[in-house]
């Protein structure tokens, strides 16, 4: 976010400079118009060769002024391109950060449990029900976390013969997640060898 603020400040400074240059150019155009009008008036009155030289000088100044105007227009075009690029970059970063925050928020109540034996049942619903019952028993009976309410439960990865897939459990309260994590170390002291591996 600090980088974005710096880029915005730089952009604002560049815009101010460009506005000053544009204003200077407008003033220069007004002055040139006055000189042209005076020169035309003098040429009408005198009609001399001296005015011819001044007219050539005025044309050279006009040419420089035109080049200056073109440079300003090019700077303006570049500034607008940079502004669009900056807005695009800032928007992209903000969206990425929002997506990351949403993902963290979505997963903040999740806990991943390893080595819980998978159901042999073919139906996903029956397997999920069995996983839910095993986890509820583990959380409430073995780890004694009473407020561990399961909102959602699912296995990670694809089913492979002989491999136990990790189980993701989304709890209703983040406090229950941290209490489970704190008490998980006590599973190593369990007499049931299946629970020691969890």
C-alpha cells in the first residue's frame, strides 16, 4: 500500500508540472498573438524590409512554439497512459490482496486432521457422515473440546488404495480450532495406537 501511495503522489506531482507547462504554453501563445498583431500593424504602416526580418524571426518563434506544443501534447498522452497503467496496477494489487484476505477468512476456522481411517463405503454421503462422527468423537470425547461444532467436512486429494487422505474440518468457531490444536499433543499419550498417529 505504501508503494501505491508513492505512485499516486508522483502522479499528482507530474500532473501539476504538466498543468504548469500547459499554462505557460497558453501564455506564450497569447504573447505570440500580440506580437503577430503588432508586426502586422507595423508592416501595414511602414512596409519596409526591416519588418520582413522581424517577420522571419516571428515565424521561427512560431515554429518553436508549435514544437513545444507538440511536446506538451506528447507528455500529456504519456501521462494519461501512465495513469491508466497505474490504475490498472493498483486495481490488480487490491484485488489480489482482497482475494488473499477472503481466502484467509474462509479458512480461518479450518483444521486439517491426518491419519483418520477412511470409510470403505462407496457413497460420499455415508463416508462423510462416518468421518463427521469420528471427528466429533475425537474432538469431544478424546480432546474434550465441547464447543467444536462441525460446519463442513471433506477429504483432500483423490482416493488411492492404501493411502489415507487428510481430512479438512471447518468448525463453527475459531476458538474451538485453536483449543483443538493446543490439545492435539495429548493424543500421543493415548493408549489406542490409532489415535497416536493423528
